[in-house]
C-alpha cells in the first residue's frame, strides 16, 4: 500500500478555529473525516478497523497526527457526503480506453541540473491505465519499467476484467498483432489508428477495414467515423 500525505494535509488535519457556539469545537476537520472515510470505502473496512488502520499508516509515516475515533467517524460521517466511486454496472458492455503515462521516481530536478550541471541519471516508471469511457473509472492499472512498450502490457490490463467489453480504444502504440489478438480474445472491437504506410494483414483481419478508410478518406475521417476522439475525453 502506497499512500502519500502532504505537509498541507497534515496541517489541515485538526481544527484550528472554534465555532463560537455552545459545546466543544470539532477536533478534526472535514478533510480528516473525508480522508478516513475514503480509505474505508476503498478497503471496505468497519469503523473500528478503520481507526486502527489509519493509525498504523500514520505511525509508519511518522506523522504527528492520529486517526479520529470510530464513534467520531460515525457521527461526523452522517453530516458529510463522501463518495469514493460509483458502483460499476455489471450488466451490458463497456468501452475501454487504454494509455500510459510517465512517473518520475527520483533524480535531481531540472533547476538543480541547470544550476549545478548535474548529470545524474533519472529513473522513470510507466503507469498503464484502462478506463471506462462512459464513467471515466479506472478499471485496470499496471506499473512497468520505462523500457516496456504499451502494447506489451495490454493483455495484463484486459485479462483480469470480469466485464463484457465492447470496444477497446488506444493510440498507434497498440497497433500490433498481439494487441489485436488480446482484444479479439475478449470479444471486443479494436479502435486503433493504423500506423503510417500500414500494410494489409491476412484477408478478413479487422485492421484492414481501418486501412481502407484511411487510404480513401484520410486518418481524420477514420477518427471521426470510428469515434476515436472519445479516447481523448476519457
């Protein structure tokens, strides 16, 4: 479990101002209650276990704060509308959008490099995501080394899904035979733009229809007709 708590979050954990009315002021801010209840939703914990879980995390972080008590979480939770995610629908088919992004792990910053001419090599990781195009929920994720291509991870994103997939949309990095095989095995249709100067594959392959449209009307027309722009929205 990797959880990052910023300095601002620690400072916002306890209430600094008094409400000015009768009774004692709240010790914990709404932010602290929402954080704890969000963790409860993610890991499906009862309130007593949640209190111990949060305290365990804070101890590992050496953070100078403590979790609200389970009774406090119960009372304050009734006044806050905390929604971690909408429940996914188990019926029907969904459209999946896949892509990756780079994560910087460690290394000197850009300013430090310019000022001190440091040439220390930086390390990166790639986070591969599969997203429900309708709800924008992340349905699958994989972390890999930067040397791993996007197409190599597509199978790891799709195979664990226990949902019916209608279409899988990705950029040109997924225009490989292995990616098409993985998408076909899920019973889905691939929306992947063919690469420049793409050649036809064996007769009847679904990729050939995209190449025909691209040669006749251009790549822009294919993107509009196939609904490829839905990828950028998700």
